[in-house]
């Protein structure tokens, strides 16, 4: 299955293939591919590992996969964003994201999250969820800027956000 890159303002989201995911997990960029300092981070490695396990167990997840966040101007990989899996029985999906420290504060995470909300909607999800540590105010702002609303304040140690996508 071929999934197209997703335009996201100053960015594009590159859908990882299994082979690319294996290269990220091994921390080996493809020839000519440029990674910002700090990529892949701990969160990227966890996301890619989960993506590779899902592919091995359930096959290609289609749109509900892991994406690299790349700068549109030069293709520099500055982070990752992806789904924790396909929609559950309730039609909802959960997303996680991260941008390397040297590229934070530039609005990239908000642009990427807004694009992923569009991906989830187009692929048939009915809601998108995200969560963050209570002390991570920057991540709270990212989700709020992308149109998500806070639905809990620290239950289970996390602040949870949600956006309804319609059916």
C-alpha cells in the first residue's frame, strides 16, 4: 500500500515504510537523507518500534502509521508524529508527536498535528485523542492550537485532549 506524503504548511509528513522504519530504529539515515540533531529521539524510537510491531502482527496500517516531520524547504527531518494504532471500537485514535529540541518553539508540532487530524478524519476516525504530562505546558498548547479540547486534568498522571472528527 502506498501512502502519499501530507502537506502541512511549512512541513510535509512523510509516511514511513517498514524499510524506512527499520533504518530509523537502527539510527541509519538513507543516503542523502538529512536528520536534525537529536533525531530520532527516545519517543521517535518508541513510535517506530510500535509501528514495526503492528506491521508484523497486523499488516500495513494504512494512514494510521508513523510519519516523519520534514521541513518543506529542504526535507530536513525534525521529528515524528503518528498514531498509536488504528481506530478502536469507538472509532477513536490516539496520536503522539515530538520535535527535536533545536527545532521546538517554531510551530512545527502544531502544523503537523493539524495535518494528522485531517488524515484521521479522511481515513474514517471519529475522534482523535492525545495526552501529555501535566507539567508539559508546551504540548498542551500544541494540542489546543490544533483544535483539541482538554477533557481531563491529570487523571492517571496525564492531561488528556480530544477532538471530534465526525462520522
